[in-house]
């Protein structure tokens, strides 16, 4: 898609700035991004969500906790634009839409089940194309839904579906868990667990690829013993998937088998982190979790890629005993534990992908202390910690910010059209020119 370039004279630019300044409410923050955090009670009796301002770096950040409480603890969140979506999963089977400007007030709630459909769809994620198209990942079914997030009613929510039944194993379900869009393609991670035997990861994970323009599956041409069109991975029990535009790579994380005393299974080290080329579909193992004799990090239970040379993963030594490690996603070199305060903690939710905000900070869910730890990847120091009341799990970022006076209609980017231009080089040049004219000390470009 071609980017539109705006041209302004100096006088026009000055006039536009005055218009923009006039439209900004007194006391409004410069932040254009808000963290939305799914939170769960320690005894798993309930859930809610928190919203936290991304700015200021270094804190203190503003926080609203225990919003829209629910008796469902199996929840997660997704975000797109100025809206976020709270997903209630196993046997709850619904999605609720919120505006970041009024984060406690539901806009709608829709079911993720067909009329008369049995069992549970167990929705796990929403992957967005735009405001009117997204993919609903249904862990408990063989079809992912194509949905319209802007639908006015339940009848308009589902607009299509993707058939993933070919990837089902002996239990009849492929266990789709999450997805990401890269280069106009949807990559869906499939666990293919054996739920009849306690969800044992007895099969290699796969990634199915769909054209987002036509919603047809792409035959990747990669060899696999079952002749499937998707990509077989050398890791099992997939958790997170992330696209890094910087080096045009899709990263996928797998846990292997945690094992436990209550299942009677020993841990199995069949996980790790792989990189997929979204054009050739070639797969490379970046981080190996080891084997029964040598597994220096434990199971790899989460992942967050910040840049081509800096990423993080969660090493799982046991329930509540996790450590955040830093590594190089290009070479696979593991640098070691990222920060002593993120060792031996219950680090949750990073299987959902990266939590990097617009300032480049990494947000980590620490369920041991019911707080989010915000890490500076430049030196792995802690920028801030934020209490979330309930235990944090998944973190996503929405545009705009919650307002203290919701009647003011705040949040979002206001009405100034120039805010859409700061993602282009022309827009950046304009802002920098205006900063010079007016002596503005800090005007930041919006970052993806």
C-alpha cells in the first residue's frame, strides 16, 4: 500500500499546529498508548482487567484496577486501535469489546459459539486485519472464525471461517492457540495435543498459513510426514507467535511438556524457539530447551522479541519458579537472567507474545507479587513496577488512554488530522519543523 505524503508550507504548518493545540483539552496527557492487562484472582475464583498509562517512562504511571469484574478467571485480552477485547474462554465462550476511553463499560458482548453448537469453543485470541476484520482463534474447535469487530449485533459478528480440521490429531481437535499476520498472511499456531491422555504433547506443532485477502490456505510446500500444507516445527506444545518486521521473521515458542507430580509425568524438553521465513517458510531452531540430562533454563514457557538482536524468554523450573532470560534472536546466544528481580517468580502470560510498548519498554507479568514489571531492554534495568491488585496475565496495548473524567469523551488522538501523519517520514519532518518553530521540547512520533 502506498503511503500518502502531505506537503505543507511553513505558514500552513503553523496554522495546523495552532488548530491542533486548540483541540487538546487542558491537562491532557501526551501519551497515546495504554496497557490493558487481564488479571485473575489468586484462587482463580474471578477475573477483571486493569489499564495502565504507558507514559511517563520512569513512572509514576496511572493505573485503574479491578475493572468490569467477572466470575470467570480463564480470561485473556486483545487490542486494536482505540478498543480492546476481553475474551472469556473455557465454557464461557464470549468476547466483550471495550473502548480504552471508558475501560469499565462494555460496548458489546458476543458469543463465540454457533447456535446449537455443543461443547466449548474455548476462544483464545483475536488477530486483527483492520477495524472490520479479525480472526477468532477457537482452541476447542476445528474452525477459526472470521469476525467483524465493528459489528452492531451478534448476527453481524461472524462473517466467515477457516477450516483447520486437517491438522487434528487422534482427538479430532488441532488445538489452535494463537496467530499473527505477516506480509499479508495469517500464521496460526497449532499445538496438536492429545487431550484424551491429559493433553500430552505427543505431536510436533504446526503453523498453518492463510492469505488474508482471500482467506484461502497457502500450501507452503514444506515437507512433512502427513502431507499437510502447513509448516511442521521441531518443537511441541506451541505457546507464543510473533512477527518482527525488522528482520521479516516469524518467531514461535514451544513449551514441550511441563510434567508434574499430579500428572505423574516427568518434564519433556521438546520445546524451544524457532524462526520462520514468511516468504520461503524455512524453519530454523533459535533456542533449544535441552534434554532430560541438560536443560539449563527448564521449559521455555514464554517469549518476547524486542529487536533483531534482543529478545526474552521465560525459563520454567516449576510452578511459580520462573526466570526471565535475555537472548539474541538472530544468533540464539543466551545472555543469562535478565534481572534478579525477575528470577524465581511466577511469570505469566508471555506465551501470548511480546509486550513491548511505544517507548520500547518490555512489560512482564509477575503473578507472585501481583504486579507488572516494566523492563528497559537497553540495559535490563527496571523502569517501573505497577501493582495490579489481582494477578496479571496477558498484556496488550491500545491507542488513546483512559480519562479521569469519562464524560469529557477523552482518550484517543483527538480531532487533529496531523496525528495520522506521524507514522510517515513526511509527518515526522513536519513535527520536527514545528518543534523548531515553537521550541517544543518533546514531540514523539507514534511507534508501532
